[in-house]
C-alpha cells in the first residue's frame, strides 16, 4: 500500500481598501485528503505472447488503408487501443505478421480525458506494412495482451478481417552512388594573391580620388 503525502496550499484573504481603518488580512491553509494506492503483484507472464506490461481495461481496433498493392510497396496500418490505461507509457506492440511481410513503426499518438472520475483515452500506433513477394496474406492474427485490472487476469485481443492481395512488383534498391560532379563536393578556396590584388586596386583608386580632390581645391584658392 502506497500512501501519498498530504499537500498544503496557503491562501490569503484581504478585506477593505488602503484608506479603510478596518482593513485586515488573513491566511488559511487548504489540505488534500489522505490518498492510498494498493499495488498488487501481477501473475506470472513469461510465457504470454505480446504482453508488454500494460494494465487496465482496453479494446483493440485496427484499420488497413488498402487491401491491394504491389510487392515492395507499403500499406499504412493503424492499431488503436482505447479504454483505461496509462497511455503515455504504452509501448508499441510488435506485429506478428505472416512470413513475407515486414512492418515499420512510423508514428505514435495518444489522447486522454476524464469521464466520471475515470481517465479514458486512446493510443494510436501507425505502421507501414511492406510485402516482399506477391501473393495473398491474412493479417487476422495480430494480437495484443494486457492485464485486466477488473477481472484480475490477462486478456488477449486479436484483429480480424484484414487481408492483402499483392501483385508482382520490383524491389527498389537505395542508390548509394552520388550523381553529383566531383567539383561539387570539392571545396574550392580563393587564392590569397587574388584577394590582395583586389584590395590593392581599391586602395589605389581611393587614394587617387582624394589626391585629385585636394589638388582641385588648391587651384580654386
């Protein structure tokens, strides 16, 4: 059992104005009520598939953005968990996909709100699923396991109804060669002599301008 420490907040109350003789000021304290949290030990879960430590009451839903693609062309897949849980610390589950499919997590987001003194929310995991060969694939076996804090047992939920038809396609290899000319990657430096010649020319022109200007003034006098 964890007992949370009491929190004290001091408030000040002023009455009257600066010109009133009966002005007074008083302070009082606001105290939180005692709060205790009972922590229980989770049952053994070493043999569970897909359990990452989440506790609460959850529901699983999923969305596949397309059911037809070509080999090596990815499809976006979103896994959504909703209900009661600490969504900020939830870890993205690993997708147990059929052989020939690879997944990559590209984004996570969550939202939470309080409803009837219970925090409820949603967690979104966005993946890219890339097929490596043509054929038909069934994604109905994706599951997620959590500990139900009401039933006091582990619950496994599974997606259903997702199938992908993959047409022939070509693998796109990353181009490791640079198509830029060698001169683009070579850092060029201006020769110091060029800079000195330029500065010298500017100084000579400036000196000549002032010399002619002073000479003209002397003739006018």
